[in-house]
């Protein structure tokens, strides 16, 4: 759900070269369209219209009430596109179209800071680091300095349609504290009785593999962040087996890309989603489905004591570019809105379903609010409590590069299920990449 095809990336580079002539489009904080780069604008780059983009626009609107002279433009781009363009500009020293604020996903943070630490504004003395969850501050920190403002938690959960599951003979309690074996059986039954799928899976993009690995306290690399941990990674092997069984048994609908993933649950083709809590805004984008959804913890492997029903996927933070046109003004905006304004965070909880990446979410008024869309579950409280159980792992600096290798090799064994040889090949290639 996060990667563009190689050919498309090449096209993006071409678009970037053209865009250097000054042609660009972006949505302003008040919904207007901006064409071209205005010297007065604070420019924000982020992705996901219903979540990050909406949050940035809400922040821009509120900031302008006390800073009427501020002009803030929020430009919607794909995560991959942001990384490609920013890295190109930083590596070449071409700053004329550099955005002032960028959103960076947690998996990319350490890689970007390692190569371009001096290109970001040091926020250490501007924000209270102790306010945010330790795992987020660690990802945003390099050499003891804090460069990012933690935004959302990527707490993973099982989101499901109660009406579809009831048609298949299941009630909500059946989805609490499930094992993966029980989930696989339920998925087959749902398809047999309703013709719908339990969830979507994309064999060329594997966030569920990451969710399963982290729930078992493992990652593609070891605790040092460099040593490849793949060939003997039992949790990774088991996650591939889950993928394979669900796809081959019609328990999951095979999709290709973000749009297919979103449309599958918005159109009612699937009964569930296993992903990060940031998906809430996309689920609620279909108001006709209000009252049909609930949330539960993710399944576990019953025979693996280290496996817990909590994990993480995605999550991002805001970063201010040091050499952008309005670096100082952008810092003031980002710090005031995303680090200090608890009232705005409360608005985000209500408007986009944000689960703030903070140590004490009880400071927010909406922490225990009941959400009628999810049958009056206390969604923020539920997901925040799950976040406390997530095993800490070192993501290293090459998550997506290693996953590219895994996905390619996985295609060769999706029929045979011979994961041992597959993972040995992946580890050899990943060892070179992770170093």
C-alpha cells in the first residue's frame, strides 16, 4: 500500500524535472488550488487526503486565525514521490522548490536523517520530547537531536463489518483474541457463505508481514538495525504462510495497489481490514456504513509465546526543512500546531480518527469518546491501550529495499510454499542492502 512501480517512479522523476520550471498544483489550507510556487507560501508536502492532508489543512486554517498574514499551501503527493523529490533536491543542492515541511514515514526516518541530517531543522529545544512515545522520539532523533514532530501512531488492529460476519454466522466476540488459524478458518467460511472475502492482500506489498513480525518482536534486521534477520526468522516465515493460505483458499481478495485496497472495503467487497489505525478516516469516508464496523486486536500464533495481539504499521512525523524558503516561519507553524496545541489534537481525534503518538493520551477530551460509526466503541482508548503492548523493534534503515527483495522471491514460492530456500536467498541479498 505504499510503493509505486519502478516504471512509474521513472515517470515521477521526469515529472520532477519538468516541475523545476515552476509548474505545480496544491490544495491550500482553505481548499483553494495554488498553481506555482509563491514566495509568500509555507509549503507542506504530505499524503492521504482523508488523513494527513486533512490534518494539515485543519492546522493551516486554525493557525491563520491567530496569524492572518500566514499563507500555507498543503500539496498532496504520494509518500514515494515525496521521498524521491526531496532526496533529489537535497543531493543536488537545488533548493528553489524545496517544501518547507514534509511528512516522513517512520520506516524512512532513520535512513533520511542518516544521509541528510543537516538539511532538517533541529527541534530539540522547541518541543517537549517527553510528551511523545519513546519509540517515536527515537525514530525522529539523530545524535541526540530531535528533528521530527511525532504525529500518528501506526497501531495495528482488525477492523471488521459486523453485518457481513453475522451473515456468515459469526458474532463480534468471536473476533477478540483470535489465533491466525482461527482467522484463516473464519476467512474461508465468510467466502463460502457470503461470496465476500475476509480482507485484501497484495502479494507485491506486504504490510501484514510487517504487522505479524513486529507482533512477535522481530524485524527484517536484528536489534542492531543492520544485521539481516530473515533466513531463521520464524515469524516472517509464518507471515508468508498466512499470506499464501489466505490467497489460495479465497479467504483474501488479491489486490494491486492503494486504490484497489481502499475500494475493496469501501465498496463492501471485504468483511475486514488488518492495518494501521490511520485507516479509520478512509473507513469513515463512506457514511452509509456507519454502525456496521467494529475494531478488535489482531490475531496471534497460539504456539509462539512471544507473539502478542498488538503491532504497528506505518505512522509518520512532521519535519521542517532547514534550507527552504520559509524555514523559520514553517518551524513556528509546525511547532505551535503539531507539538503544542492539544485542542487541535482533540479535533484530529474527532475529525480524522487520529491516535496521537503520545505517552499520555488521556490528556485529550476525546480519549474516551464513543464513536457511533464503530458501534459506540471507545476507539481512541482501545487503540491507545493496544499501542502500549506493541513490541519494540529496530526498523533499521532499509525496510522497503529489503521488502522489495522479499516480494520478488515470494512470487516464486507462492505455489510451492518452500519458504526456507526463499528466505535464504532473501537474506543473502538483504545483507548487502542493510549494510
